[in-house]
């Protein structure tokens, strides 16, 4: 099932909450699918100065949200926007195949918050497509090993 | 129970520990009386005698007309598969109409689905929001070529009881056979196959404090049946394979204990369940009992929706706090859809993701129920505080209600 690190982040999630005067906000997911994530960021010198999240979802959704905020904190916007779902999963010591889509949600939420900040400041977005909202996105096919 | 120290087990509908009295009855058939019941020498005869004694005791408990109507199988799923495939395809039949309720266990739904790929037409009959299949709804989908109807006796997730006798009458009036999966009801309510009027009924050992790996198919004499397991012709050719004698003995003993204790145990469990429902609804804002308006329900199952919380997250936190329960959230199933049972009774997916099933049993006590609710309250608070949509969800819910 879940790795110890997933369970640790699930039980003690880091950076939970909302930054009230956030510079960027990213919200992804859908309650019909059971997962919703909101990331708020504070930006200084093109770096993520502060980051908080709120997530409705399963153990993996909460753990991936928590770890992605930890990874992104202090990073440049460009580096943070480039974090991949695989890096998130690896950082957690792996995820069960059926849960890989949760890491997509976490990186999507982060990318959307970064782009929200950039667009508000008249700059070009850098996050790229939001994978979890692609109509062809099949959460069970995100990974080659993801045969369910 | 000693084995359960450290965990408050509230998932008796998933499985049960084997009762020590059942262990005591079965162990000799694993050790000194290990014979093959099909062997002619003394050891074999001894095993055969125990197997037939078990068969008679099971037959008596469910009021079968003859012991030969009891077929021992490997599990409840095998019993369901055998009934669906065995009755639908009896006498070489390769087409026809089959009706199953939409909230059947997958052990019935999947065989029905397989039949639909082999030339049969399958209707999935929806229960109503009270968690019950209404006889007039079955009546409306019956056809001249309907060969089999399968509706479970009690639902495993929401615990609602179905009007089996009436449903069976409707099936028979149109010449169809009637099967019912009774894995959840055996021992918990009175199961009388003749009063219910079923042609076939499926049971599982590990739901009644017998071990995993033994099931029973009740097959009324004269019901056309194509065996699914072929081989040495055991169980009067209906299920080949050397019988699990110890399992059969355990099944019969477990059922006997259920029957003996039911007059006091069923009301005890019902009052424990009522205490649980009352506390959850009182202490957790916006919590709901699923299929609350069901006319009849099993005494030991309560299924809740906790809006604003996802089921697997609740389950994992509860596990860390020492409680074992189940959820119908998508995440628990490995698919993206929440419980087909909850969806079938009209629950929207966003609520079905937040379901919790608590099922009580022989070693459940008032203190367990109270401690469970004490543990659940802060978990719900924590998860709701983390939910970015909580206010919206509750506003929509309040508007809807």
C-alpha cells in the first residue's frame, strides 16, 4: 500500500492553510472525482517565498499536496513549475499505481498558482497544460506501469 | 477477543474472526480426522460422516427441504458465480434475459456482465432511494424470455433487506428462476429458503465466524443447473473438487452458534447500531445515515455520509487511532468511481466519496461505539478544515435539503 513517507505526510501534512494575501492561487480537481486541491503562494524575487495548501481527497492526495509544497518552497518559479509528477512520487518513496494521478493534481495545482501570479503581473504563463483537466486524461494511464 | 487487542474492529461485514468454538469443532478434521470424504476406508468414512452431518445441519438451519440441496463451495463468490452461470446456462442455453439488481455484490454483477457478452441480455434493476428493490419495478422489467433473476437478501454496504419472497413470486410467475446472495444476512436474520421461495441462495463462511475459504450454494431440488467446476463429480456432480471437510464442519458449527444466539444477539446489535447512529448524527454536523428510510434493515450495519470529508482519508486516520471500518470512496476501490451501491440509491458522487460503513459483531460493545465516535469527531474537524470547498459544499447541501 502506501510508503511510510506517504503515511507520515498524510498524518502530519506540512504547510496546510490559505495565505490570505496570496500573490498566486491555484485550484484544481473536482469534488465529483473526490479530489480538490488549492495552493496559495507568496512570491519574492521570482522565488516561492511561502506556500500553503488545502486538499479534499484521499491519503495520496493529501500526502502529494504536502510534499509538493515542501519541495517548491524557496524554489524559483521556473524550477517549481517544472516539478514533475514522477519527482513528487519519488520524493514520497513511490505511490501505488492507482494513486499516481494524485501527484498530477499536486503539480497541476502548483503550476496554476504560479501562472496565476505571472498573468496577474502581465507576464507569460510557464506552467504548460493542466494535465488533470485534459479531456483525454485517464488517471489510470498516466504512467506506463499503471496497468490496473 | 484477545486477537483483536490494539484494534477496535468495526468491519464485521468485511470478515469476521473465527469463533474459538468453531476452531475447536474444525481442528480435528485438519489433523487426526484428515481423510478424504470420498475414500472408502475408515478415515474416509469418518470425514464423509462429518461432511454429511454438516450438510444436514446447514439444511435444517435454512429450512431446506433436503440436505442434498446444500452444495459446499470454496467461498461466497464461487457460490454466486455458480448460481448465475449454472442456472442461466443450464441445459445448454446460450441466450435469454437475466435481471440483477444494480447494487449486487461484484460476485453477481461480474458474472452477469460476462453473460451479456455471451449472448444473454442483462437488465440491471435499480433500487430506489430507500435502498430497496421494489417488486413493481421488477414486474416492469420481466419478459417472456427472462430465465433468471438475482437480488441480494441484504445489501453489504447499506444493510437494507430486500422483499425476497415477493420478488421471487414475480420471477416465478414469469417462469424465471430466482437466486439471492445472502452472504450478509445468514445468521443475522431468519433465513428460511422455503418461506423466501428462492431456487438458489449463496452463503459465505467468513461472514459468520467460520474461516475464509468455505461457501455454500443452496440449490432447490429440480433447479436446472450446469456445474461450473468439473472433475471428480463430488457434491453430487454440482461442484467437483475434494470437499473442505473442516470448512464444512466449521460452517455448520458457526451457523448453529448464530442461530442459538440470534434471539439476544440481533436486538443487542440493533441497539448498539442505534446508539452509534444517534451519536454520529448528533455530534457530526451534516452527517447523514444512508438509506435511512429503508423499511427493513440488518441489525449490524450503519452507512454514513460525512460531507466534506473523503472516505479513505477518514479510514486512514481512524486506522491510526486504532479503529477498522470501511468506506465506499473511489480511492478504496482502486477505481475512480465511488461505491456503485451508493450511486445506485441516488447519492451524488461527491457525497458517496465521503461514506463510512461501520459494521458491528459478536465482540462489539457500547464502549467501542462510544470510543469510535470520540475518535471520529476530531478527524472530521481536521479534514474539513483542510477542505478548500467545505463552505461551498455545506451551502449546496443546505440549499438542497
